[in-house]
């Protein structure tokens, strides 16, 4: 998110904790199934562009506008956005690079827009990398229309049909004190999240979340993972998460992180090694040849999983199109590494980009 246009008083850690309890704790209580992941999306959006739209749908009176206003405050918006009309053209004009775009009641039940507005927004984000919506830090849209099945896979979708918490929780959530507290939380997140140092594996998850050629649901889950890491680093409780990175992607980010660690600490790929050099394998113009026994201990350490097997890593990489197996030799193949025939993984050099 862009820096504020006016000077804002800094928020201390102690003040942020009080503000979280005042403005965010009732949000988690009012929307226990959904607020946690929305908070993770907001945290990620304070560091990079959240990769998919957030759609909130449900019956009238279920709390969609309350939730949209709270999201707006947590992203620095004290007043809701007013559009001249409910159209994709108006939405494009309202999008500001690096800023959140909160579209409340953009898809009402009586809308005659075809395709449905949720579908139009999802398609715009999915199909056009040059769309202004792809430059917004976070796109949130609410409405009563149904979210189609394809959009469900490509968005962070929330359906709320009834209010579950006691009335006093909603009264607290909608109070001026809670709104002011959420704005303070935004100020704190804006100042602190860029300063959080991520582990190699979490930096790799960020890379996955920002990968434009990766499926949107995988990018979403990676971004939510990183958002959770950022909030935990600040000791802020966002409750439970409904989304987890697939095991294949967890292993993939472990491989990214292990390679980064190894190369940063003197490992080499090919060249002319001398005695005592740490040789990971070699590379040519087409492939990266990696010795499994050299990299596996680091992958295990990055993922904190001592039981992870070489076969599991190779299978995950093959599933993600990054390991090229042989019909005869399997997932590891013999190649010459410094004059010695060694079994290696034949990998895409994209792992090093």
C-alpha cells in the first residue's frame, strides 16, 4: 500500500495491541469462519499486491457492509467508496495502483449486469494483467449475487447468510471507537510489516504468491500463508485459517528456500570445484541437475520435517512441472558430476530465477 499522503502519528506496539482488541477481536468473533483469512489477506496487501479478489456474498442484513467497512478501515479507508454506477468501467476508473479497492454492494440481487458483476471482476483480474484492478493492493467486492464455481476457485470467497454473534458484538464492531482502532491497526501494519524479515521458505512462498503464471488458487493460498506469518511476527492473533498451501507447494517453497540458503553459503553448481567445495550438482542451458542427498537435509530443515523423503520431494516437483523424469530411470537419472556418475534430479532452471 502506498504511504499516507499526510503525516500520521506512529502507533506503538502497546497501542496496536489495544487497538487490535478493540477493533479486530470483535471482527473475529462476529465472522469466525472468514475474518481470519481476510486479515491474512490484508496483512499480505501491506507488503505486496494480494493476488486474487476477495468476494463477500450473502443475504441482506447478514453483515456484508459491516465487514466491508472494517476491511476498508484496516486498509486505511475511513469512508466507503462511492461509484457513479455499478459497472466494470467505473470500477476500473476507481482503481489506484498500490491502494485497496473496496466495492460494497457492487453485486446486488436485482442487478441486471450480465455476466454477473462478481464474474466480471474475477474475469478482469484473471484474464488481463494490464487491468487497473491488478495494480490495486487488495480488491474487495460485496453483494447478494451468487459466486459462480469458477470464480470460487480463483478468489478468496466468503458467504455469510446470518449473524452468529450476540448483538453487543456487532454494536461494538460498528462503534466509532472500533473504527478508530482499526485505522490505528492499519497505521501500525503499514509501518511494521515492511520491516518483518521473512525466513527463506516464507520468502519463497511470497515468490509463489506473486508468480503470474501460477494458478490463482495456489497464489491465494501462498499469500494467505505469508499474511499469517507476518501477523504472527507482530504477535497479532488472526484466528484460524480455512486455506492451506497444498503439500506440493509447501515442498516447493522448501526447495526454493534450500537452494537459496545453499548458494548463499558457498554451494556451487558445476564449474571447476576444488577439494572441500560443496557441490550441489551442475547446470547447463536446459536443465539444473541437483544431487538429492546434498539438498534434502536443507529442505527438511526449511520445512522443519525430518521425515520428508527424497521421493516425496521429487514427486512434488514433478507434479508442479519442475522435475523431468525418465521412463526408464525414474525421477532420478545418472549424470556426470565432476567426472563421477551420480544420480540427480533433472530440474527446470526456473528454480534458480
